[in-house]
């Protein structure tokens, strides 16, 4: 075969976006020229663009075996590792590439994405800063820097990054979407809503934007409009577990309980390990008097996520006030105090349980600490203190002895307020670019 002609044809197909034909030509060349680095590199890029990252790794590793110190191949293999969630291997490739080309903005950008995926957000922010120092107009880096700032609890600072990205690229739907998130986190709902609308104008098939539009509308108490937004999102993506979950929450608030149960059921079919959906379905089942089913859902949620405060609190309250299961309720509240010592009511409820169970060991010291915290303005223990529990510390010993007897309260306690809708991980964390077609992959 004429290798030079085949290379020209392959390059032309790649430039036109005809990946299948380009791969055909490059595959023939790979057989004819077993030491051609460029051919293996291009095959790796094509495999990545087609979503076959394992295949991309094979070809890119073959190219590196022939040319170990080529920064562009290291960059693209790092991108493939990142797309597969193999952050440590990706970082190793990016670091090798940076040792060869320390001023390459794309390598810094890829490294930042891998650090973010590895939850090393502060380091990711530093890498985005290095990226933008070398290429201030890289809109993906501006967008992702905003995401990192939000992850660090700095949404106000994130706003400027998203706005700058939109100034440079007005049709950047993901930046408008993420700007809406940042404004929502700042409770600036009236400003956030137009950003989700803008994202939808730019990208009509954007179920995530519709879903979060619904979340904003729910915050604004525009319930019917929120429900319509969730339904539109689910029309585009019927197995969207997060939207099904928040739709169930909204229907529960609207007291449309049968529809809420159906929505939670669909969310759990789409994502069986969705602990929050189990908790909120349990809350609804408890409201409907289906106590054993509620208990089963709380227990399933805790099997998935043992340190979930709402599930521990609610299961304890259910077992104590409804099912008269004192010891399991006590264990749950002790676990809650251990994992979430600043929980608003856990300390006070635990003291209630111990008092009603006749467990007075260290009781006065715990009451004194609780009283001190409440006087200092802490919420933890208010329920106990306001009920008069703290005054035990000043009562005569004879009266306290009278109170020290096992007792189980018969008062029915309302379940805790539903958790706020969770934020979905924002799209737009780009892992890097492949020449000619600008391939990006969201994290």
C-alpha cells in the first residue's frame, strides 16, 4: 500500500469527523508500519473520541513504548486514564508530561481535572490557576475553576469565573448552568432561574438544567411549575434518579402521597443504592402509618450509608415513639451523637432516652455540658433544655431520685424535615482536548 497516500486520506477523514473511515486507514497503516508512532497515537485519539477508553489506552501505550518522552501522547493517555476514573495513573502521566513541557496549559488543565476527580480540590484549584496563567481565555478552565471554588464553599468567587467564561463564549451552556448553581447556593434564586433558562435556550436537550430549574422553583414555592420542570426532565431522561427523587419530595410536600411513593419507587429502580430516596420514602411511609415498611427503608438506607444522620435520627425516633423498641432507639441515637456531635437535637434526645431508661451514669455532667452549649447559642440540645431537662441539675436530690426510673415516652414525634434536594455534580469538567475535533469529556 502507498503509506503516504493512506496517511493523507486518514488525516482528511479525521479532519472531516469521519472517525470510522479514519480508523480504517490508520489500522491498515498500523499493520504495514509497526514502528509508526503517529499512527498509534492517532488510533488512540480516535478510540477516545468514540468512547472506547480501554482501546485508547492500548494504542497510546503502544505509541509511548516507541516514544516514551512525547508530552502530547502522555497528555492524551492521562486524559484516557482520567475518563476511566483512574486518577493516580492519570496524574503520573501528567506529571511526566509537565516535566518535559512545564508551560503547557493543556497538561496543567488535564492535571487539574484529575485532581478534582480525586477530591484533591485545593490542589486542583492551584492547577487551574497555573492553566489560566498560561492561557487566560481557556473557557473550560474558567468554568472548572468555578466548580472547584464552589466545592471549597466559595460560590461568590466562582461567579466571576462563570461570567468570564460566558463573556468569552456566550453559547457555553454548561457555564450558564453552573452559574445558576452558584447563585442558588447564595440563595439568589431570582437571579439563578434565568441562568437555567439560558442554559436551556442554548442546549434544549439538557435534562439536568430542567431538573435544577425545578429545584429553584421549589425553593421559590412555585410548586406546580417545579413539578412541570421535573416532568420535562424525565421526559428526556426517564431513568434520571435525582429528578425522580426530588419529584417525590415535591409531591410529598404537596400531599400527593401515592404519586410521591411511585416517584420514589422509580428513583430506586434507577438507582437501588439511593440512600436519600430510601430515607424520604420512609418518612412518607411513616406519615401514612406504615411503620414496619418505614423501618425497613431506614435500615436499608443505613446499610448503604451507615453514617447518614437523618436516617439514624428518624429510625431512632420511630423505634422509640412508635414501636417501643427502647434499646435499638438508644443505640441509633448514640451512633448519631458519635458521628454528628453537632446535630441540632441528637444530644438532647440522647439524654431524654437515657433519662427515660433510668441510665444516670454521668448524667449530671452531660446535662451541664448541654446547658453550657445552649447558653452559648448552640442548637444542640434545645429540645431537651426547653422541655425542662436542664433544670434537673438544680433540683433536690430526692426529687431527682424520684425521676430516676425507667420510662418510655408515649409522645409521637414528627419526623425531621426532608433533606434539601441534593446538588448533582456539575457537568463541564473537561479532561483535555484531542487535536482536530476538540474532544471533551465531562466528569
